[in-house]
C-alpha cells in the first residue's frame, strides 16, 4: 500500500515555452528560449544566484500569486568563459570565470528577445485580461539611462541575468590537446583510462537543455567502455 501526503510546492512552474531565432537566420538553430511562468507560487527558485540588490528589485515587487513572469534564456552565447588552475595543488578549487557578456552581441540578442516579449502587451489575449508590464526600479540603471530606453534595457539585462544551469564545454571534446580536454572516446588527452562523461565534453552550447544530451553521452560512454573490454 502506498501513502500520499500534501505539501507546499516551493518553486516556479513553467507552463509553456517556445524557441525563437531573433537574429533572423532561419537556417540556424534557435538562439532564445522564452518561458511562461505563472501563478500560483511564481517565486524565486534560485535566489542564491541573485545579488541582494537584484533579488530585492524583482521579488519585493513581484506578487508571486497573481503575476506572471517570462524568463528568457540565451541559447547560443558568443561569450566564452575560462577555467584555470588556482595553484599546483590538486586540492585547490580551480578559478572559474564565466565571462558573461564579454561579447556584446549576446546583449543585443537578449534585447531583441525583450522586444518580442514586450510585444505580447499588444496581443488580444493580454489586452482582454488587462495584463500590464511591471516596470522595476533599478537604481543603478535608472540613474544613468532613460527608463525603458534601449540603454536602460541593456543595463537591466546585465543587472538581472543569472546562470542558466546548462553550462557546457568545461572539458570539451576535440582532437587538439591545446584546445580540448578529451578525445572522441571521451578519454582525457595523454591518459589511457581516464574519461569524462558529462556536459563538460559538449564543445559548444546547444539550443535546449542539457539533460537529454548528457544521457546520450552516458550511453555512448557505456558503449565505448563495453567495446574496449569485450
């Protein structure tokens, strides 16, 4: 016999999502994922990723039981981070610098996505329900730029962006040991029995979440290992 209990769900529920290529190149994969998150409990799921100021700017204003939010994900970032050894001691954590927005094109792409979301205000569905945007007070941006101008939006994007949980390429696959970590057999260059089997081996960002591709990497690794020891 099973048992059932009830509890409060403390997290964001994504009710729908879609993908856009906001730069207009239809021959390439989508560069933006748009999600719709609505009540109830449309609250922060990763509050630890925000600075205190940005967290306050959003969640002190948002009514998590009546308002909706539209999170945007940049799927094909041009900015590339780096991981370097902090010391010669293998017990020391490495130095990780994601270098977000080091390529200005990423800001432009996200701004175009913001414009798409803002156009939802003009749809029949939104107007019928009387949905209006919540304009945040962002002191660092408000002081320097005209509210809702492009420069203000670019500033707010930098102010409010958090990690998207789908990083890849930290141990990327490739043939050249100078620019990659593992071979096509997932073996660390210069070793014979050490493999890396996770999202780190994926060389470039993908247009979607990484869970299914990582399962595929795991299945391929299992096949490689079985064939090697057959």
